[in-house]
C-alpha cells in the first residue's frame, strides 16, 4: 500500500511539473508574440501626416490609405541611434506613373490647391543612396527628387523639384532645386531652370560618360541631415533650406507672373544645357496662376535605362538588370531617402529674420 501511494504521488508531482513547464513555455511564447507586435512601427507612427497622402511605390503598387501601412523594400521604418526614420526606396527600373519614365516611392497629397490659396510642405531627411550607374554627361544621372509641387491640370508641370545628386566616387553631393516653366503653347519645348543650394546646380555634368567634375566643396554627404520648407503664400513661393554646419539658404519665386515669358529672358544655363535637345520654349506670362497644384514627397528616382543619345539631359543610361528589382538593389541601382520629420498644411505669411 505504501509503494502504491508513493508511485501515485510521484505521478502527480510529475504531472504538475509538466503542466507548470507547459504554462511557462506558453507564457514565454505569448510574451514573445506581444513583444513582436509591440515592436511593429509603421511610417504613420513616425510621421503623423500620412492620412493626408496616397503613395505610388517603385514596383507600381498604389495605396490610398497609409495609416498602419508599410511595404518591405519600398516604404517602411528603420531605427538608427534611437531615432525612427521613414524609408522611401525605389529601383532604377520598375513600374511608374503615366507621366514619367522614372520610378518612385513617393507620397502624393490628396488635397489640391492653387497658388493664390497656397500650401506648405516641410521635411527633415537624409539621402542614404543614389544610383551608382549612369552617364556623367546626363544632368539627371545619380540624382533623386525628395520633394516637389506638381500641377494637376494643363501641362502637369512642376513649379519646384528638390534634388540631391552625388557623382560616383565623391563623398559630397549637391542639393539644388528646379523650376519647370509652364510652357506657352506646345509643352515639348519645356525646360527646368536649376538653382544650387549646396554644391552644384543641375547643369554641372561630366565631359564623358565616366568623367566627373570636381567634388563640390560645400556639398552634402550621403547620410547627412538637411531640411526644407516650401511655403506658397498668396501666389509667391518661399523656399528655405537648412543643415547643421551649412549656411541657411532662402529663395523667393513668384508663381503668378513669369520671369521667362520671352526668348530674351531665357537664362544662359538653358541655352547651354538644353541646346542638344532643342528645348527653347517660353512660359505663359501668368506662370502657374489659377492652376491646380499638390505636393509630393519621398524618393523620385531620376535615373533610368533610357539611352542618353535620345535625350542627353534626362535619359541617364543607367543599369536596370532588365527590371529585376532584387538585382538592382544588390548592385547599387536604386535611390533611398529617409525622413524623420515632415508636415503639410496651409501656406503662411513668411516671417522676415
């Protein structure tokens, strides 16, 4: 009888031990799942304005609702030095919009406006990568657009595009912004006038496909943080650029009255840069007055696989690996831009300082 009791107690203790161990494993697994769930951070958790936007990704994916939305390899969050960044990444070749040959992982503002009513967009960012393939003679090579205003009617041109460009082998790149004329008549003669912020403007190119100009002394490195503000107020665009260790730079451009309405007003930069492709149009006198606009922000890759012989300004001849995105990412044929802060809203009266 004693032996039976001992055996029974032993079995009971063993069963209790097994149940305790199973419960412990269950709780550990539950905590792991909870921890994984808690660790998921979406772009909308980092930058709260995502409800104001839709997005087009570099593989052609469209998304109209960006709260708690992300997509691996294109639009997601990275943590660096305890700071969360929204990543926009796009290859040299993928599926893009109907008005462009270039891929993008880029937000498009849902709300539209006209210059007279205005709007404001800000961003604090760093460019992590630009394509390392391209033709150095082509102005658009090795560059990405990180913010812009885009028209939604007429020629659908762009009053501002903010670029970052870095030649291969250089440590520092350039930040510049382009104004595209709202062409009078046929838009095939359109052109962009480029203005340097830090480093060069767009017109500084190489003398051969693999010969680069001197590295800009006051440029911005890959991974170096900078910020911009585009503020359109009562038809005038006020643009401000800031970066620690660099001079703050400001620009003003009237969007209701053209500076380029005659052939005589076309800048020398345009005659030099666009001569080979015959772009010598003039702008309508009222510029972008009354025309519907919206903001865009992210990574609009300016490199593509089109032949420079067809367009020495915009066709960069970059490597695309037949559109294979994984191969492009593995071989440096992509653009990647990180934002940690951004806002969008109404235009405001500029404060003079």
